[in-house]
C-alpha cells in the first residue's frame, strides 16, 4: 500500500479586510484543490491560518507553529497559495525553505512552480527579493505622501478622529463634535476643579453608559466593546489638541506588532492654528498637566497603605496584574477583568495578609537555601538555549547555501560566455546583502545565547548575595522586604487561597 503524503496548509492575510482575491477562504480552496490534484493528504491538525504582516518572521505565531511541525517532521509537505503569502522578505523566505529542506519537507506554491535546481533556487530568491522591494516601494510612497500632506498644513486623512471632534478628511481639519466635546470639558472640570481621580472619572462615565472613545472603532473577538479606563482619561488630559495645538509626524510605526514610537520633537510638523478648534482654555489645561506631574496621588496612597506585592501579583486565571483594594480597612488584591472588560474572568479575590506572608516565607526559604533558586534557573534556561541553538543552526545552514549559490553562479560564468556578467554581478551582490542580514540575525541570537550563559554564571553571585542578607531577614523593614522581592523578581499568581510563586531566572 502506497503511503500518502501528509500536507500542511499555510494561509495568510495581512489584515482581516484583505482583498477578496487573497482572502483566507480563497487561499484555502486553492490549496485544497492543489493537494487533491497532486495526491497530497491535507492533515487537518496542520492547517494554519494567520492574520499578520508578511514582513515579519519571528513574531508570526502560526508560522512558528508550522516551523515547529517541520522541525518535528510531523508533515511531509507544506502548501502555500503564493510565495508572498509565506514571506515577503527573501531572507525570511530562505530561512523557512532551508529549514524545510533540512528536514526533508517539500514546500509547494499553488500559483508558482519552483524546482530545486540552482536555477530554481535563484528564481526563488529573485522573486522573494522582488516582493520585498515592491513592499518597500509602496511603503516609501505612502510615507512620502503623508509627509507632503502634513507639510501642506493638513491632518493625515487616515486613522480615526480625536475624541471630541469629527475629522474633515478632505480639508484636513477637525470640527467640534458637540456631544463628545461636552464630555471632554466635563473630564477636565472633574479632574482640575473637583479633584476627582482619573479612575473615578472613568467609573462614572461607564456607570452612565457613555461610549468610550474607541467604542465605535474597535470590537474584541468576543463582540465586547472597549470601556472608559484610567488610561483613556489620562490621554485626554494630556492631549495638546484640546487647546488648539495640532501636530503631524509625531509618531513612527516601527513594526506592525509594536506600539508607535514618539519621534524627536524637532521632527514634529506644526499645523495651522485653525486646524483644531480649542475645547479647553490654556489655564485649565496647564493646571491639569501640573496636577498629573506633581500630585502623585497613587504614590502617596502607596506610602499610606503599603502593599508588599503591589505590581508583583497576577490573576492565576487570566494573567492580568492584580489591583490593590481596601475594603472595611482590610487590604485585598483583585483581578481588574470586571473593570476593564465588563466581565469576570473567574478569578477569586485574594486576601493580602495570607498571600504576603506565604510569599515572604517562600522568598526566605529560597534565600536560606539558594539551591532552590538555582534549580529554577537551571530548569528554565535549557529550553531557551535549545530554541536559540536551533535558530542559529538554521541561519548557518542558510549562509552555507547562499555561499554555495554564489560559487555556482561564478562557475557558470567561467564555463559559459553566454551568461552576461552584469546578471552574475547583480545576483552576487544580492546574495551578499542576504549574507549580511543573516549575519546580523546571527549576532542577535548569539547575544541571546550569551545572556543565558551569563545568567548561569551569576549563580555564584546570587549565592553570595543570599549569604549576605540571611542574617538580616527577620529584621528587614517593609522597604527592605520589597526591595528583596524585586531583586529576586518574584511573581505571584493567585486566586483565592491558591498561590503559585515564581522567580524570573533571566534577571540574575
């Protein structure tokens, strides 16, 4: 009986609104038809659907799962709809194809047939390079157009409108939204004049059922909409547009999966005064800035009501950092899920005294017997090392392939005068560029590996530190205990009276 070939499908779009021609459904139908035509059995456990930019490689979770399946040889083939669905960057494409080739796994594309000859490898690289170049051209044109619009004195047409305003996209100006503007003025009045805390302002607005700034712009996977939060109130209080000051080119998007980065002030582009009509007078706005800067209410409350595990304790159910609550003069830690999402996660409120006593007892035991910490450290680093080593091996193999490809190109030129030297020179230069980028990735991975080795070598320093503080454990003040928890990077995961204590091995 002939053994059938196990095939995985990898389907990717950049956004949930990907054009219909490249939708996940279209890709899946094409890949399944290809599998049936070529006698491949689709393994339903290995159908990977991803909504993620093709520019990234290491951050794509579904592609990471696929690469793990390749590494474990759980599949015999991978089917993708097109090359750019797998990767736009030729280096990233080469890394994945190299991994698959090393494990004997075929990678096939529905719309493009590529063989394994040297010529096929060259075509593969050139096509990947072309996709990368085209993406960069589109990005560069987009940025140039946005900057030109900003320099002409207009707000960027993309994105959403600032709360309190409607965006006139054609003219690049903001107009006042009366109902939202009233809420903005109410927020400033409550914070500056009435002395209401940001968290309480958010609770009041939620209690009145008022939509938050992102309520109509974002919907969670479970159909929930965002609510007012302390951070929402803070962002409104800090925004200079509410006094009529408008800027473009303030933020820079470094990566699709990371928050925008604030540009240097000299890079900002100031827009005309009539771009945004003011909602707040300057005196009120400046009073809000002074209060945010100098009235550290949270810091004062921390001192008046110290909580040993503040910031170090997490909900064991949903993983959120727990908040400190006082109820009938007793301290508790509670999960903020209900406040943030409107629904409970199932975690149980935690009494502060017993969990703090248990946490401190755990830390004392570790300090008096440093081998407990050492075991945690040594248990965590091997897995990290294996991942890094696997990545390093993949890149080294790809480097070897690129070098051999260059040698073959030069050999072809020396054997046949019909191959134009300009073509050879261009492809060799592209290969050099790929080698440089692979080596840069290699440097980063080696640095991560070195960090793991440093952590292991620091066990001796940790042991010496434990010996120094042991004598003073029982006499430590609150601040000294807190600092000890921070040095050991204690993390507590709790629900009710169930606790799990962990030490972060990477901090030592």
